[in-house]
C-alpha cells in the first residue's frame, strides 16, 4: 500500500509540474484567441526528465546513473560532501563505492570556510580517512594547491566564481549530492553541492557574502557582513556559482550529470558536526541532466509528503521557507541553468 501511495504521489507531482507549464503558457496566449496555431505553440515548453528509484543501494545508484544515458569519460570527478567530523548523515563509502569504481572516478572536495574538521587541508585529510573514503577511491581536495577563477554568466553579485584549481584536471563531473536541510541555504541538493561545494575556501566566502569578500584572512569580518546581507543575494549567488560550474563542464568536450540521494534527511547539513536527527523516512535516489529540475523535484516531494509516524517534514519545510531556499531554484531557472518543469521517470 505504501508503494502504491508513493507512486501516486510521484505521478501527481509529475502532472502538476507539466500542467503548471501548460497553464502558464496558455495565459500568455489568451490575447491570440483567434490564432490556434500560436496558442498550441505557446503551450509547448522544455521539460526535464528526472529519473527516480525508491531503492537506495549501491546497485540502484549505478542503475540510475546508467539511466541518464550519458557516459562518463576521461578524468572523472565525483563531487560529494565528505561530511564534518561528528556527522553521520553523509553519503557513506559503502553506498557510493560501486558507482565511483564503475566510472574510475576520483572523489573531489574543497576545504570549508568555517572552523571545523575540514577547514585546513591537514584536518580535512584526517576526516576523509576517518570517514572511509580512501578505502574506495582516490580523493582530491581540489583547493589543496590553491584556487582559480572561472566565468559567471550572471554577474548580478559576483564577477567570477572561485573554485579549487584542481578542477581543471577533470573532463567529467558526477555531482553526487545528499539532499537534506542547510542552516544558511534552507536545503542542500545538487545546486548547493555545485556552488558552495566546488568553491575553494575563498570561493565559499565570496558566495556567502554575495561577491563582497574573498580573503580568508578576513573571515571573521566576512561572517559579520553575512549577518547584514539580504538572504536573496546569497541564494542568487549560489545559483550563479552553480551555473558557472555547469557551463565550465559543458565546454571543450567536458560534461556533467546530477544525482540527489534522499536519505538520512536532517534539517542540518553534512557540514554540521552535531546535526539534528533525521525526521523523514528515506525516499530514494533521483538523477537528471538538469540540476534545477532535480532539486525542484526533491523539494516538491518533501512539501507534498503526508506526515505520519515515520515522517515529520515541518522542521525542514520551515527551514527552507525561512532561508528562502526556493529562491535559489527560482533564480537558477531565471538565469537559464535549467527548468522547473519536469517529468519523473520511475525506474523501479
């Protein structure tokens, strides 16, 4: 019965997304009531395919990657969060190892911009080892030897994006995100994993301060500035940074795909050393070539889930709303990173 109800809810989300597109386009064509051809054309819009499986296993992770039909080639980066020391919600090596090995990938990360177990490269390596990632693959802290600038298409707040300079060594990226809450962004999915996650320590400050600070030496001053910054500026900067990485991997033969794993969903991020316990049952794995649609589906699943003894979505929804998390998705769609209109293809 639970499987049937879950499938129905997924179908409902799919039809809602498609109908939202059609209704919006129809409104724009009302002034052309006598032109049937124009009305039909304006009802057609780009629709992203999002694949989904309810089964969270190493085998399902490989299957959903294969469903995308995009073969990883060359030097492959698998971008995850290695998880703050003390956090146990991050994607475990046992889950991701089979996929990483299949694509002969390197797990990539960058140092953080806040005090913790991943602030310095030395401490970050200790955390990576403690969390078991060195047992399954090569690992690269991409800003260990510095950072580099890549262009941003949206210069509303930032002049460029600052990423770990090892990014230049990769031909393909699998953005393998753990969907959960986030204290500053409301939620963390592929957009956050690609913006804050790929940014160097300096780049993280640059995004968090919407283009104001990038000197790590001024970290305390930068975080004071964040307290005064309009939240939407931060959300828009995340979207711009995510687009910069996407565009980087869409040039010169490079490529990128996106996966969200919806398990161990606390309201706190994997960057939190003392996260709140998850209050939402594991939902599955989703994948797409469109990061906007993928995060939108995950958010929609949370907002449309019926609460019961196994699920309490209220804390996460409240956090997403408080931190204007949906604005990150909206702005990413606005600047052309992807579409919020999707169709779910259930692969189970």
